C-alpha cells in the first residue's frame, strides 16, 4: 500500500515515476515498464546465459538512447536508474536493455561498436541525484518557451521543438528544426547568458520531432516513429501509385507533415504481385468497340475496363487471363467478338447472404401500429362500398318506373311508415333483410357486416353524389 505522506509524480517523457518524501533523502524513482518511447521486448530474458556482457543500453528523455559500459561490475537490471558519464559532468538515465539483446539492437539500428570508446556507468542513482534530476526537469518547459521567443526576436528561421536538461543541470540540449542553414552563434551567446548553462544545439528532422513528441496516427495506434522505428527511409508518391491509393496530400501525410512511413510497409508485396500484370498502354479492341483500363485489382487478378475513356460508366471486370488473350489477339491484328468469354460471362453461383426475413433491421418497423392497420382496413372497405353502390343505382334505374315516380312512392312509403310508428308506439321488431332502419337495435352489433355498417355510414353521402338515384331504387324495392 502506498505511503500517504509521499508525493507521486509520473514523467511521461522519461517513463518513470518519482516518489518524493518529506525529506530529500526519502526521494526515489522507479521505471514504468512499457510507458516510454522506442520500447523493446527482451525475448532473451528467460535465458541466463544471454544476460552476460558489460554493455548496457540506457534511455533518456523521449527517443534519446545511448550505449554505456559497466566498468565497475555493478549488478544492474533493466529498469535501474543510473548515473552515467557525460561531457561535462554526469547524466541520469534508465537501463532499458542488457545482455545479448544489446548486440542485436546495435545491428538493427546500424551502430558499429568497432573502435568506439563507450562511456562509463558510474553508479546507481542516489536520492540526491534524483532530487537534482527533478529540478532540472522542472526547468525544461519554461526554457523552451523562452528560447522560442529569443529565436523569434533574432529573426532566425528555425523552430525549437524540445529542450532536455542534463541530470546535473550543467548542460541542456536544444532540439530544433530548420529548412536551411542557420547561424545560431549569437543565439548560443544569449542562451548562455539567460540560462547560465552549457548549450548544445541539435538539428533534427520533421519525422524525428514527431517521434519525440508522440501522438496517435490515423490508424488509431501510436505513431510508429515513437514506438519502434529508429531509422527513417525516404518515402515517395510512387509507393502510393503502386498500391493504387488516391494521391490526396491530406490523407497521405502524417502528423509530421511528410508522407506516412507506413506507405513503404506493403509496397514490396504489391510490386511482386504486379509482375504478372502486362503493361496496357492502349485500349483493348473488340468487335463491340474499344475498352479503356480503369483500375486493376492486383490480388484478385482482375482488371476493370470502360467503354468511355473519360468516365467510369459501363465498367466491365475482366480476369487477367482473358486480358492476356485479347492483347495477344490485338498484336496479331484480330479482334474478339466480346470482351468477356462465354466462360467468364456465365452467371456464377451466388453465395448465401444475410436476408432480413423478420424485419429486425428496418428502422421503421415500429411506425405502423394497430391504428395504422385499422385505418387501412377502413379505406379498403370504403373502396369496396363505392364499387358496389353504383351498380345498385344502375339496377334501380333500369326498372319500369321513372325517377319522379320512384321519389313519389318513396315519400308515400315514408309517410305510411311514420303513421304506423306513431300508432304502434315505441315497439320495434327485429330487423331482417330488406326491413327498414327502425329494426337496427334489435340485431346484435357483432353480427353486422362491415359492408352494411359502412353502407349506412356513407349512404347519405352517396345519395347526394348520385342525385337521389339510390333513394329511388330503395323506394321502388320497398
């Protein structure tokens, strides 16, 4: 359990955590595995014989590393914080690699140890070294801001991207970027007067600056230059052309403003696959017309052609085998009948695909509820009633009585029904087929037909539309 009296602070640039107590002698630091740039996995750590050797790799701020000799035979392990030789004074770093992995790392980075005099590892860092190291780290940000202001006042075409203090606060390294040669002799004099330290100016490129700062790339992972890349190879737009990537500068450029280093990762595979593809400098000639190359799918071994050189309409995908046949025929002066052969034009068996049978993928599956179904049924019933009603009117008009006689008979019938109802009182008989409307309450509601209900509802409206033809027919029937 952590001591509540101690103060813990993590330095991301160096990948370590400082533990500060009430007294300076209680201060200490420990490395954070995997929390630093250009980390490497020691896959020989489980082999005791592989951990021999007196050369160790020591890392400092961000991507700066160095190789040092353990001249005093200290028992060092990966993660130990040590004081190493510097010019002048000493520097504080963290052991990042030991044993046979150091020699393999030298070969990978291109470092040649022949004839090189390695600097020494003095000791493991003490509490006083840790305190002084933290004081130097606290000055880095303010020094960088002040140095940028001074360089701008002098009118120098340069950008100071990072400042790294030595562990004993005797020297500082200023990392800068410049497109052209910069005369910073006057700048060094001002820096020495302002900061009272030894000054070292180190020019780096845009990719090295991105590696020191770090960040997240468009792929969603950490930048390659800050995680594992120690050497940079020139990247050209030919790498994008070989892979048929759109030449969009905004998509091809990384956070450093240069072309992405990952464009070179798969270009060799594309170059090997393109060896089977012939060079097509002219359109394919067939009896149907000329076809122009649009694109090529290297791994599927297919080429797409269009009948119009200026657009991508009528695109036909042709296998590589068929393209070679047509090219050989064109060289002999002959043309095939069609671009695709009978074998290639035959419909292929479709693979089973997902089908939304239940309708779970529809975003409007909850829009139509019960009310929507009820409204649809009512509209359908109204259409059926409107189709039936004109036939009844035509049948009544085909009788022997005229329209005026039918209206007179209807009025007489209604008068008789009114006198009969007043004489009989409130008594009502059950309604049967062809009986008047007074028998409506005697029939159960469930037994009525939907057509009858809608017929009664729309009867008045239909009679007004037909000019009383329906009424005359009913009167004649009565």
